[in-house]
C-alpha cells in the first residue's frame, strides 16, 4: 500500500506541475547541452538564388541549423569559407581541405512559377573529391521550410546511415495565467520548434496527447466541464470527436499502429483504472486488464499484438505487457523499485520508461532481448518519454529550475538538447511518425 500511494503521489505531483504554471508561450528554443566527442566538420554553403526579388527563405540556413542541432556535425561559419559555389563544377576541394572540412553541401533555389520553386542540392566528400548525393525537388512558398527539412533528412541519412527526423512534428502541452485566467493549450510544431500551431485551447486541463500513425490526428484528454474525456482531433480541419466520456477516469489514449484503435485507461465509479481497447470504427470497447491494482499508460508494440503498460500489482510501479487478445499480463521490468510510462521504439527492440535512479526519476531504455537497462538522463523529475520516428532519439519533459522544459537525448545517452519555450512551461511531448510522401 505504501508503494501504491507513492505511485499515486508522484502522478499527482506531475499533474500539479502542469496545472499551477503561470507563464507566457513562445516558440521552442533548442540548445545543445552535450554532443558527441567528435563532431564532423562540414560546410553548408549559402544556396544560390534564381528568381524575382529576393529568395523567400534561407534554405541553406535551415539545413545548416538542422545538421548542427543533431549534435553530430559542426558546420563552419560562412565567414570562414574561401569560396561559395552553387554549382558542382565550381567546388575547389583544395580550398575545403585547407579548412579541414570533410563534407561540402551546395545548392540552388530557382523560381519556376508564381508560387513554384525548384530546390536542388549536392553533397560532396572532400577527402574522396566526389559527389555522394544530389537531389532536386519542387516546392512552394508555403512548403519551403518543409522542403528544407526533407533535404536535411536526406543529407543526414546519407552521412550517418540513420533516417533524419527534421521533417517530423512534435506535440506538447502549455499552460498560462493564474486562477480563473489559466489557459491550457495543445501545441504542434516542427521538430526544430518552429511553426507553432495551437490545436486546442481550454480553461480546463489538457493532457496525454498521442499521434495517429499517419500524423494527421491527435488523441488527447480534456477536462472540459470538470470531467475527463478523450477526444480525437483531425489537424487539417480542426474537427474533433469525443470517443470516450464514461463516468470516472478517461485517460492515457494511445493509437494502435494501424490507427484504427485506441488503448485507453478507464476507471468506473470505483475509480480503479484498467487498460481497455476502443475500436474507433465500431466503437466496440474491450477490457484487457481486470486487476485490482492501478493499470495505466498503455502503449502499443509496433506489430500491434501487445500493449505495454504501468501497473503496481507487484507492490510498486513496473512495466507489464498483455496481448491485445487478452490473457494474463506478464511483467517486463525488474530492475529498480519504479519503472513507469513505457514507450516502445519503432523497431520494437527497446522500451523507454521513467526509472527511479537513486531517488531521482529519470529516462531509461531497456533492451527487450538482453534486459539491459541504460539510464539516459540526469534530472530529478524527468517524465513522458517519446521516441523519434527513427528510434535514435527520445524527447521528454524535465525541470529547469522551477520551470518545465522539454529535452531530447540520443538512445546511447551521448547527445543531449534542451528545448525551452522562452519563459514558458511545456510538458508531455510526443513525437510524430515520418511525414507521408
């Protein structure tokens, strides 16, 4: 009972930290706090421009910033460049060798119509004196930043072998004001914190956002009218549907890999939470757990066959899994007295969680084959881990002083970034899947 109360107390603390903020919202500012031991020196040359007036966007600047924020590359300043070619035939490899640059990226943006543009770029290996990537894509003014992120993704994958996630999105919760003026917002932004968009605003708390697999919808919990309910909202249209508003607890929605179902935490009049699955088409509701313990925070395996969840049925919060066809739940975590909020990696080989590390709540990942657990963060109250689509990075919520901020960490624990929203408070981040082609 003592450990169960500690579990409930921590949940209350996390909710309270969201409900009592008094800050102003601003776009996320990303700061690398720790990178790899060696960053590769590269040059992203200012792209050429062919068109009327001035270029509508600094494409090379976006690519430069994306690659720098990865923590793996060190772009040299434009002022240090001995040449600024925009055509492959003009690249002088000797000039770049003198500067110690390993990779040179050049390109050009050309206007092809009133709202039509052609973006081309080339990537050169300075040591081998050869082109290793070249690509051309069409874009518009409205999609130009997305095109720049897509270019950065392609370059990142070519250089590292890891798919880039610069063109993905993140969703998170903010809160502003005090008392009756308090307002909660569900925000979506680019992975670099730009292009913030408010999806939902309310005087009542908003919690637990979850992306659909196609990144076109968000499920979330809203306390409108003082009662928890789960909504699914289409981002393009803003249309939303209440999918669960049963008496008692309605919480922790999580989309199935096919997008047709939601795992939910529901608790009736007795308030005892259990894991359920809701078919969004038929509205059929299936209860998967029947324990008298607290079963919550369900998360699907990538193959859609199992749901991982948090339960204190063993005396303290641990990660369990249960088949979507029902049956007995199996315990997954055994190291430490507290493991909660499980999230599966896209390949299904790792599970991220909040782990009690000597009295501190930190983000850890466990290899599901070897059962080896690696603590990735060093905060005192880190929570809400979410994998990037490439499985290489996690985003999570933490504290910096009295303010809640977001942060990212690579799955090996080497690269750390902090995402602060100016003076704002941000919580419960979730990372989208890869954008649809």
